[in-house]
C-alpha cells in the first residue's frame, strides 16, 4: 500500500498567519491526491481534489499544489474556523490511503 | 442536496458480524457514475478506507480487510451496505459511508464498539 506521510503532525498558528502542510507519498501518485478538513465529531470535508482543484464552496484561501510524490496544502490567511485536523488522501492506487493527519491549533 | 446516513448496531461482541447500511436521500443512488465507499476512523489507526462499490456491483476492497468484507447495493431502497465478519476489538471505530472519488459527500458516521 502507498504510504502518505504528513508533516508536521501538529502546528500552532495565529489568525492571519499563512499555514503550510506537507504530504509525501511513498511512490508516484501523479496528481491523485485530495485534502480534507475534519472538526471534532464531524465527517471529513473535502477541500482540494486532483492535488490543486478547489472543491465547490471552499474558500479561496485554501490551495493545493504538487504532483508525483510531494504535495502541499496552504491556507493563505488562517481564520478561526480553520482550526481543525487536516488529512491527505491518495486515490491513485488501491487501497486508497490517508495521511496520519495534521492538527492546526490556535497559538 | 444528497445526504447519506449510516445505520446499524452500535455494540457487537467479538466474532460477530458487523452490518451497516447507508441510506442515500436527495437523489437516486443510480444517478451519475459514482462510487460509494465505506471508511472508518479509530483512535489507533486514523482514517482507513475499507472499500467501495458501484451500483452495477463492481467492488474494490482494502486487502487488509478483504477476507472479511462484503459490500452490496440495493437500488430499490437507495441503500448500500457493509458486512464485516469475525469482528475483534480493533474493529471498534466510527464508520462513515461516502460518495465519490475522492469521497466528497459523507454521512455523519456511526460508532461501532466491539467488546465482550
């Protein structure tokens, strides 16, 4: 199975900061990567698909980049509602696999 | 707007069979060429994709669970289902159903606890 390694595992940020989360795949997955946001007690919410396409209804402060094995999720100006846990998912190869998550906390 | 809702027993004993159903509302499960997935989340293993099914019956399962998993679709009831046999404590998790590739519509999740 393809392993996805996210870094960092957690980070602290202030409202207005720029936040960057990395996801590295153990082998080439082209651009078959999505990013999710999850808040406690809720299902994950898809933010980005195909590595860089913004899901409908998601604020434009979220962006994704990368291809192959290295991917990045960026929140340009973090807002209070963005404090949550973020996961990457690859659907290039079975079984689909998730990263271990990055918790974004308030500084 | 499509909605998904998981249902099924919340407490199982080891060796029993987990059976969950996802009811799709707001549109026909046959509309569009979507895949329908089951995903679980436990404290110990994070998010784990269990498998997916198309309405024409094709399935893909996670090899780690393949020997114990069966998915099915009932288009007349607008539902799809998951069966996981011989459950153990490590199968304790919140189970989500979801639509799409990658999944973008999710149910709210159903907690299943395996305990003697």
